[in-house]
């Protein structure tokens, strides 16, 4: 029970998938029926969480496992890899892992052409023991954007989306953050 009512996730998915498809989500599957898209989402889910269910021969749909009332839309859209970036923001941040460079490249790939960096360079000025904060230079069509994210332990600094969104303000696209409570099943926290 959730807030005094039962949330039927499977019914919700079947009712709402057409709405999200009309908004342009799952465009890579545009020539498929809703039922076929749901089958592909199920395959992507199994690929993402591993294959624990293949050992028993049954692949449950993702909505039976992880969708819950306030998270259903985010959990569904997570499987549109061409439009969403679903990443644990607790990451290995030190210089050996270029987390900003990786995220910015991925954001460019989901921007549908609104954000097109020609070069991304992440540098660290600290030492191996104390890497400090990164500096990220992004070469864009109309100049260079320099970001100074704050390395707060191993948490990714998502405030760098503010200046990036400023760069795409004259397009039809903006990057949006989905606030997800810490109730994610099977994969840890978002």
C-alpha cells in the first residue's frame, strides 16, 4: 500500500507509455508497438541489472521489480538511453576517472543536437593524495565554456548543468534533473 491506495505499476506502464512516446521518448523504437517497446524495456532492464532471473528461466518485467508510485515515470524513462542519463552521482571522482568528461559526453549524446561540444578536457591541479577540484574546458561552436565543479568527496557536482543549460537556452532543449528518493530497489541509490 502507498498513501492508502494500491498502485498498479503494470497498469500504469501500459496506460502511460503512449504519453511518453508522444513526447519523443523511445524514438529509437518508433516503428514498434507499445507491447514491443515494453519487451525491449524488459531486455534493457535485464541487461542493466545482470541476469539473476535468467537462471530460473523467467524474466519479470521491470515494473514488477522497481517501479513505485512517485518513481514510475523516472524508472520507465531510465531505459530510453538516447534521451536520459541515469547515473549514480556517487562516483570515483579523483583524476584517474574523468567523471565530468564522461558525463558531459553522455549529456551531449542525449541533447538531440542542442549541446555539441567539439572538445572536452578535464584537468586536476592537485596532488595524488589531495587531487583538489577539477577544471573542465568545453569547446563549443561559439566559444569555450570553463566549469569549476567542486569535488565533494566522491559525489558528482551536478551544478555544472546550470552553465551548460545557459549555453542551450535558445534551443528547444534543457537538461532537467529528476529528484529521486532513496528507495530504489536492486541497484542501490540513484
